[in-house]
């Protein structure tokens, strides 16, 4: 299976990169590093010349570009040359988002699939940060259908996608997404029983067709973004 870089050296070593055309779910509590992981992936994709889209519903694109700059990633340069685009869902207020969802739900029988139609021609990498914002008003059955259609549509288009599901999303939706996705990564903090210190750890919950380490990968967030420490 063809792979692309995750943007994180130690993670590439551990799993050989993300499988092309597949959808990987990224979960984790607030501040775990989900957005930084996505920005790092996006930067690597752009650097490899892949047309990339970041769907941002939690933070405004200017803030995301600035967060990238703090790690030395020139995302603005990729926006300017047309490699990267942000779809800004953050500046819509809640009522507008709900209205947009109702309208698109009626029109397209599902707003996740509507997301696909908004992607520029030739898109090869997508980040959805986060999907939780699109799940309001959906029953678990509707969510299952729409999520299934979304990952199927992405696969058909050969788009390798990271979907963030944050801890504000209900467990039921979270479990459903983990079940349907090709891969799942959870970012967490834990107490190391040997050192007595808090540390960040990445759990590679699943990655189909991939030899995946069972132990947690510890990581730091430093001046170069996420770095696997062991
Ligand atoms: N320049 C930096 N250098 C080192 N660590 C940083 C830097 N910028 C952010 N961090 C750390 O990364 C954490 C935030 O990561 P990120 O925004 O990716 O979290 P998240 O999982 O997306 O959270 P949320 O669920 O709130 O969106 C911060 O809480 C901070 O600890
Ligand atoms: Mg975030």
C-alpha cells in the first residue's frame, strides 16, 4: 500500500507513514496536540507538493498559520502558491452553522458529503479539525451513514485524511468513528510510573494493513512541533 509521510519522523519510522487515500481519526483531550499534529502533517504534505485542504472549525486560519510559524512552518507560502487552502468554519456563528447544516442536510442528505463537494479539484490531503462541530443534530445512525459516505468518498478520490474527534464529542460518536476509520491515533497525557513524571504519549489504536507498535510512543511538543522521544 502506498504511504505518505505523517510529518513526524518517529511516527514514520513506527508505521511507515499514513496509507494513501485512507482516513485516520485523531482523538485526545484539550491541549493534547491534535491541531499541531495536523498542521505538521499539512506542512509535510505541502512540502511534498500535494494539494492540501485544512477544514478549520475551532480556530481561525490566521491563528493556525501563526501557530505553524511558531514552529518554523511557512504555511502562508503554501497558501500563496495555491498548494494549501483553509476552509474557515470558525468565523460562522453557531446559528449560521446550524442553518447551513440543515440546508445542506435537506439538500444533500448529509453535510459530511457536502464537505467533499467543496474540495478543490486535485486535493490529495485533508484535515478536518474538528468533526465534532458537524455532528450536532445528527442521530448516531445518521452519523454512521454520513461518516461512512465521507470516508468512502475520500478513498475514491485518493485523499489521505486526518479527522479530529475531540473529547467534547460523545463517546458513542467517537466509538463509531474509530470503528469505521482505517486508522486511529489517540494523544494523551499519563503519569510515567518509573519516573513519576507526567508525559505525553501517543496510542496507535489501529492502522489497518500496517504493522503497528502496541506500546505507547512518548512525544514532546517543542520548537519543531511533535517529536517522538521513544
Ligand atoms: N510553540 C510551542 N512550543 C511548545 N509547545 C507548544 C507550542 N505551542 C503550543 N504548545 C503546546 O501544545 C498544546 C496545544 O496543542 P494543540 O492546540 O495542538 O492541542 P489540541 O489537542 O488541538 O487542543 P484542543 O482540543 O483545545 O483543540 C498547548 O497546550 C501547549 O502545551
Ligand atoms: Mg485543536
